[in-house]
């Protein structure tokens, strides 16, 4: 019988929970007894969570339709809610939000169990955050999920609206229809950020470009949720103008999501160039000078 892996990491502060494809790193801050109670709650909620999702996998791998009430599990419904805003305009399944939805669920269990000053649940780069008044998190952004290196930072404070971070791109764990090396989204929840990152990453594209290799998703993973839809398998060297064109397509999509209140900020990375879209109101997440302090060519666009 399969048993989840549960252990404190070597620093003695972070909790590691792993079961199949779900791989969580969790850290809570607060009184010692509160942290212990929060970790116990996370562990208890984690048990059986993968089985809950597997039980509804056929529906979760199907195109999102209706209001999601046919789904029984709370995480499954959270996944559907996150992708629902995009369901009428493009093909998307609840699986586009699975990592973020799991992170949100575990964080919610921790918060119910104990008062915490800060906490995060990191599910392979899709992160759910909790912040009490006066607290903040500094986040590192990577330009390639497959070979991560820190390229920028953002600070999220308690008064900011963002509590979810997610990254998508053709080099990541999941398939992408676009060519972005990485698209990082800040949104209200991790599930919402996860779904939006997929949408924006798909939009960063140069349709029909000869340097982009696409194959049916089923050819790479027969049991995936995209079937015969073409996904990106390789991207050759692009001219600088082409990189800019592809990124601008993604920024245009991100602007639309921002205008609908679905995201708060986005950073798009492609072949050494990064561009950022942030809100300009006082409650927006603050992007540190690291965005403009590296040798990479950057352009910051404010809504």
C-alpha cells in the first residue's frame, strides 16, 4: 500500500509532504505550539488527498463546463472555480489549477488549526501564502523552471491582495501551448495564479514559427488531459524582435486578466528577456530593484 512521505527537512523548520506527483514544502511562523498544531493539521489533511483527486480524475481531465457542482471534492471544486473564467474562451481543464488548489487546501487546514504569523505551502513552485498584519514575504522569481536561477524578486506584504504565486512555461512540469520559458503570476489564491499562469504562458507565442517544435500532448504522455492538442516540445533561437513580439502577446493577455480582476502582476521570461506587468495602486505587490539591476534586457509596464 502506498504511504505518503512525511518528514521535517534538515533545517528542522520546514515540513516536507510527498505523495505521487504532489510534493509540498511547508513552513509556518508563530508560537512553537501553534506551528506544531499547524504541521499536524497539514499532515492530517494531506493523507488521502491524492486519492480524492484520483477518484474524480476523468472529470478533472475533461474540459471545464458548467458550475463544477458535479465534482464532489473540495479541492476538485476549487480547481474548477479557478479555471471557470477561461472555460468559454479556450480549452482548459481543472487540472490547470491542481498544484495551486492543493497548496491552498493545505494552507487552509493549517490556518484553521492554529494562529500563525506567516505561513507558506510550496507545491513545486505554486505557492499559497498567509500573512498577518505587519508581516511580509520576499519571493524569488526564476527564469527557467527546469534550471532555476533567481532573476528577480518581489515583496508581498500583509496589506497586499496577493496570496498566491504560480509559474508556468514550456520548460516546466506541465505542458504549454506557448513558448515562454517562464510566466510567473501573482493572484488572490494559488489556484487562481496557477490557472492564469497557464493562460498567459499559452499566449506567449509565435504561431507557425519554424523554430518552434510542437507535438500532440498524447505522444509525450498518453494519459494527459490535453489529448492530441499540440504542445511545445522545443524552441530554437529567436531574433530579439521575435522575442519581443511573443512576450507582447502574453502581456496583452495578462492585461485582459488584470482588467477582469483575475491577476495582480505577471513576469514573463523568454530567451534572456523579462518584462513585467504590475498594478500601480498602493496595494499592489512591490517589485524590488532586482528587476532592473541585472544585465538582462527588461521593460517594466505599469497598468
